């Protein structure tokens, strides 16, 4: 009979194979990240576009001038396409193609032929797109945009930075809630949950501050079906920030009593939009939201605050309920695990015991439930707000503050009760249908045979 070998030798051999596998995985992950960073560096630092220095004067006549630079030298061969649009609705107003001066690399356009005098004081977007060749004969494009009498929208760097940060955060959550759950990964998962609690409270504040300082975003949200609007609504007689969902925002009424022209509306009907507008007095220099859902923003924010506090309280209970010491220990270092994180999503986990599987399932299920309670808190607060509107059109602000905060604080219990009620109702209905089917099935079968 062949010698099967010492079990200790087999175990050490298995550990050695696993160690080599981990090292090879770390090397492959390192190569992956190096390639990604190299591509990003090439894209970011590649200098194949010209810098268009643009200057706009709204005096009489309207003048646009500037110069084109590439690698520190003026470009003297090419053309500039000037396009002028309305900054509010992107309506086309005028355009012109002008050559770049062959001596000093400048360009200039002026006069009413470029833009009529009656619209030069309006909010404008002036773009200059260059296409030509550098002094070395290399084709180089370039573009510059200037906003006149209007706040510029978010810059490209801000948009890409926000999108990148959100993508990294989403990827981190996906990796933590999928794949093998080790002790270290469980600790990171709990730490990320604490971070998400504070992030969910800081994000609304940061977003509202950013939005309120940008006229462009404020006007966009006033015309969008969902957004923050500063004004009044049904049950809100004082001008304040409102979360508008599906409502129509009317133009502000000026203090002199003159209102902006509005489109013709159908005759007033009982209980319609006209009766709603009469029920809520208009405030000078404030917009008014008609229809839809218009909730004071502080109601939503206080609900998020209460849900965040509740989530912070629940996480230690989850940690105490499940003993993460029974989970498998991490076999790689923290740096190697970080490098291998993107690939770990597609890799299979190690075999687990029934106890480990129950702990993994319980931790992830309860943490996901807390995330859902946090996201559900604003919607519950909106529902309770409109229930109070049925009782009284103008509810006292202290009552709204207490309602919003307490709704977020007990959002988990509310969602659990709603879920249980739905399950019991649907379950009872299903049982009733099964009993009826069992009762009538023999009679139907006998009638079919007869």
C-alpha cells in the first residue's frame, strides 16, 4: 500500500500552495492597478489641446476677442468658431467663424452682426472652439466657454470628482456586502456603516449649500419635476426651502403687485389648483408650488437625522449579537487585500461552516436593513406630513419638528409594522384562496368527468 504521507506535511504543502496563490493574486492585482493609474495619468497629463484665452465685452458694440496658446507659444494657423447661446435655455442667438491672426495668434469679432444690441445684457453663454495647427504642424483643438450675467454650472472637474467619489463609495459597499466575509472585512463593514451614518447627514447639508449658491442650479430645479425650491405651497404660508416632487412652480410675485405673465389656465374647478392657490396666500418675491408634493426641507432633513441616530444605536447591537471571532481570519495583508478588492468580487469564497454562514447572513441582512431604514425615513416623514395636513391645513412648526425627528428615529419599527401587516394580509388572502380551491376542486373534477 502506497504511503499517503504525513498529515502535517500535507497541511504545510497546502499552506505553501495557498501562499503562492495569494502572492500571484497580489502581483496580478498590482499590475491591474498600475495599468489603471497609467491610463489615468496619460489622459490627465496629455497635452494635445490648445488653450483658448477668451475675453468678452458687453458694451456697445458687443465684442469677443482672445488668443490661442499651445505649449507656451501662440498658435497662428487656424480658425475659431464663436457660438452665442442663451444661458438659461440654451437658445441659439448667433455664431461666427473667424481666422486666427497669422502674426500674433489673436482673434476678434464685434458689432451687431455678432449679437443684436437688445439681447447683449441678457444671460449669455459664449463658446469659442478652435481648430488648427501648432507651429510644429500638429493638429490641435481647443475650446473655452464664458458665461455673461449668469452663474456658470458645475465645472467638469467638480462633476467628475463627484462621480468618481460616488463610484468608489458604491464599489466599496459592493465589495463589503459580497464575497467572503472575514473578521477584518466585518470590522471594515461596521466601520463603513458608521461612516455612512455621518455621510448621510453631511451630504444633504453640503448639497443644499452648493445648490443655494448657484443660480443656475436653482433655476434648473425650479423647472424640473424634482428639486429644491424657495417659495410657498399649500399649507406653507411663509417662503422657505421646499422639496418639490411633481409640483408646478409659478413665477414669483413682485412686491409692486405685478406678476410675470403666465400661460392661460382652464377655468377654476372645485378643489382644483385655483382653489389651492386661493387657500395659500402668495408672498411677494417668492415662488409658489401648485400640485405635487411640496414638503419643507427641514422635515426631510430632521427625518434623516433621526434615522442616522437610530442607525448609530443599532450597529453596536448588531456587533454584540454576532461573534465575529467565529468568522475565518484573513489570509492576506491589508495592502494585498486592498489591491485584490476589485477582483475579489468575481472570485469564489472558501468553504464555510453552518455557524459562519449564519453569522455572515445575519450581519449583512441586519446592516442592509438599517441602510433601508435610513433611506426610507424621508419618505415616511413626507407621508406623515401629509397625514397631518388632512387634520389641519396649517400645522404648528414644533409639531412638524417633533414628527419629522421621531419618524426617522423609529423608522425601523414603522417599516417592520408595515411589512408585517402586508405579509399577514397577503398571507391570509392566499390561505383563503387555497381553502376555496381545495373545496371546489373535487366538485369541478367530478363535473368534468360527468
